[in-house]
């Protein structure tokens, strides 16, 4: 009988859920639309400011992990913990809790990834650098291709270490996000 996910070490989880990149797939937009509808219905009574498709699956034409990332921005006076608990009660699993940030997932099973996998990031309104990054790469396809090449280069090197994979991309993401925030000042 397989272990429960909550019983697995980080290394066991990385082994079960390795970094795997696939070609861009238009199904991601459909998956996002589906999860956005679910979340809007689920959170209809909550002070949600914006729900957005973020991450590489929201960037046209580039390879990405087959995981749709969603950013939920809540009003500044909201109780982030209560919103997270409501989402958890509806089939999502908490991944991390930081100051003013909670991430959850859906589609991780004891036998690996489900067909549809989602990461949901709850933040207070304005904590949304990913929107700038997404827009900038969508409007600058050459930079998006540079990002794709970086990800493809790091993929096998960090296939079983998500933290190292993310860390190795940080400088590129930070640089492009800073540029995007200059270009799109005040957009969000």
C-alpha cells in the first residue's frame, strides 16, 4: 500500500512528482477556464479582487510543466487563512504557508500526477509580480524563448529537485519582472 502524500519526505515527493516539461498545449487555457469557474463559484462570498492564469502555461508557445498556475488576489482586509481553508475543504491540498501567501494544489495523488494538475496561489491584492512577468513574455516572444531555453537546460539537471530548479530560474525571472514593471507601471 503506497504512503499517503503527507507521510512522504521531500525527496520522496520529488521522486514521485519530477520536473517534466512538455510542449505548449492549448488545453491549458481550457483547464484554466475550468478551474477559474470552480474557484469563482467556491469563493463567491469571499472578497476576491482578481483570479489570473500565471506561470509558464500562461505564456504562449513555450514548453512548461503540465501544471496550470492560478493566482487569487484577495482584498487587504480579508482573512487569507479562512479562504485557504475553504479551498482545502473542496479538494485542494496545502503546499506552503508563508507570511501573506498560501499555495495549494490539486492533482497530486499517491501514484503520481492526475490528468489535470493545478497550483493555486492566494495573495493579497498587489502581490502579483507573476502578472507582469507573464504579460512581458507574451509581448516579447524572443524573451519567452530565452526563458524556455533556460528551463529546458535546467530540466534534467534538477528533475528531482524542484527547489533548485526554481532557484536556478530566479535571476532571469527577477530581471524580466523588473523590466516589465517599468514598462507596465501601474497596470495591476
